[in-house]
């Protein structure tokens, strides 16, 4: 009674992972992607141990580790570049490291190859025009004029999801958090061997290794407007926002004069869709259901876990309604934990002033290792219904 064929909407991280996971279970999968091939947005990404475990389930762990920079724990520093605390990670196992930084394009290419190897067909530059679910199947009409009937439609079409609006209604609107992230790819500094974060007043910067040669910089700032600044202004605005930092971030700031290009600016938005995430045979997953702020580097991790659990559950010998409900019960507590914790961190960071910075730093020194251990011990628990880790 499990599904025989499925449509995945969106060929981002979650959609490609879902195509690979479903295809490996013998499901005939089509993927439809609105963008043209090769348009990967973003710079680098950290894949925490739980994401690596999900990537292992897709058969791509070795490729990911070979492409990236595995590391344990995070180094937290103040704006004068003095260490606040080095926090070990409770993620990972004998098989998977605690974390692995890598280029987004590399992760995307690995997942694309995995989905194709699992038999998925990907159609680019196309979107869904109409969806009719008659209870026994879903008739889908595409913008290229084609029609096809599916047992299941899984929408991984990102935070601005058109499928969410279509299936769950228009009331669930992504909320701007008041913060944005600036990112840029750079040559790796030898001392950047793990996520290294610098905490300032209302601003947090970081450097993340992506491989032996490269790293990416991220800077989280409070920004009133969601509009992307003009390309010509990006480097000077970023330099201004880096002004309070000494150490490696100061060196990054100085480099912007000679290399002002390739800055990616992302306003941070969240959406938190209450259960159920499905109507009939159509389900919304990944960022479309639970886009989080990136403070725990867990957004893609949650989308990839969604994908693996989706394939587990919908290929069981039972009705689809039961399978999708079981999936949601497994996924919702984890995605809620990530969203709530990540949001709390953002609010705390945004509220730091010059007066409260010393106290905030003392609190990190005293509490962060224990708080991280508590959270990561939960995230390191098995995320699938049966032990397949
Ligand atoms: C600044 C920043 C840093 C981050 N860092 C990390 C990190 O270090 N680690 C981590 O795990 N996560 C991180 N994340 C989160 C991560 O990027 C997302 O959670 C992840 O990409 C979600 O995957 P997804 O497949 O659900 O959505 P997406 O990756 O956004 O993919 C959605 C896809 O759907 C396509 N699409 C959109 N509309 C349509 C349509 N109508 N029809 C067809 N296709 C459509 C899009 O073109 C896209 O390809 C970060 C996010 C941000 C903003």
C-alpha cells in the first residue's frame, strides 16, 4: 500500500534529498524546480552530525566528508578576539563527525547526483499550475503544459512556498526577524579549523571552514529593511558593520577593499506551520513548513531528516494518511525544538547593548557548554521511527 510514484516540488537541499531517499526505496520520483539548472544560492553551509547521519542514509556521507571540512565544537570569542569559551559538540558518533562545513554548491551537486542515481527525473524552469487530489491520487498540471497523476506530492519549495499557500492556505506568511546575514567565501585562514564566532554589540560574526583552502564569513546584523542593499554598497556597508571586531574579522574587513565582490545578503525569515502539514496526499516539508533562523545551522539538517523520514514512512505497508500523520509526529518535536531555540538565540543576541555585553559574555562562559550539550544530546538521538542508524 506504500506509494509507487511521487512528485517532489523544489530541487533545493530538501527536495533533492527527498528524491534520493524515495528513489532508493523504489518510488518513481519526478522533481519540478522553478529555477534553471545550476542556480545554487548561498555560499557555504555547516552540516551538523544529525544531518550527516541523514546524508549517510542517502549513501552520500563519504562524498560529503571528502568535499568538506569535518570538525568538532565551536570556538566563541569576544570582539577583541579573546576566547570566551571553546564548546565541544555532543553531536556525531564513531561513524559521523560532529560537524562538516562545505560549499553549498558541493552539497547540492552531491544530492543532485544521488537523486539521479536513485532514478529521479528533474524538470527545471517549471512549476506546478494545478493540483487536484481526488482521494486516490493527485492530478498535477505543470506550467509547461504537461499533466501527470501521483500517489504523493511532497513540497520542498522553500520558505516562500507557493505549494504551502495552495494547500494549507494563505494565512501562514513568513515573518521577517529584524536580522539579516551577510556571507562571503574567502581563502581559509590556517587558524580557522572549526566554526569560530565573535560576539559584539548587536552583531555576531563567524568564520566556517568549507575545505582545506576555503572558508566563509557570516555576519548577523539587525536591519530594519528587508530590501537587499545595492550591489555597489554591499562591501562598504559590510565593512561598517564589521568595524567593532579585532582579529580575523578585522582582516576580512580589510580584504573587502581589494575584493568587494561575491557578498550574499539574506534577510532572515521564519515560518512555523502548525500540524497537520498535509492535506490528503500533498505534504509541505523542509523550509516550507519550518524555516528557522540559521543560529544552530540546523535548517537544512531538518529538511534532510524530513526527506529520510518521508521515504521511510510512505513506503510502509499502510494507508498514506496514517503514514503522513506518523511522519508529522516524528518530525514536529525536532523542528519545533530547533526553531524555538534558534529564535531565542537571535532575540538574545539582538538585545545585547554596550552595557550588557560584559554580562552576556560572562553568561556564555558560564552556561553555553552545558546548554549546547543539553540541546545537541537531543538532536543526536535517532530521528527515524526504527533504529536504522
Ligand atoms: C543565511 C543562512 C545560513 C544557513 N546556514 C545553514 C547551515 O549552516 N546549516 C543548515 O543545515 N542550514 C542552514 N541554513 C538553512 C538552509 O539553507 C535551509 O533550511 C535549507 O536550504 C532548506 O531546504 P529546502 O529544500 O526546504 O529549501 P530550499 O533549499 O530553499 O529549496 C527550495 C527550492 O524550491 C525551489 N522553488 C521555489 N518555489 C518553487 C516553485 N513554485 N516551484 C518549483 N520549485 C520552487 C527553489 O528554487 C529551491 O530550489 C541557512 C539558511 C540561511 C538563510
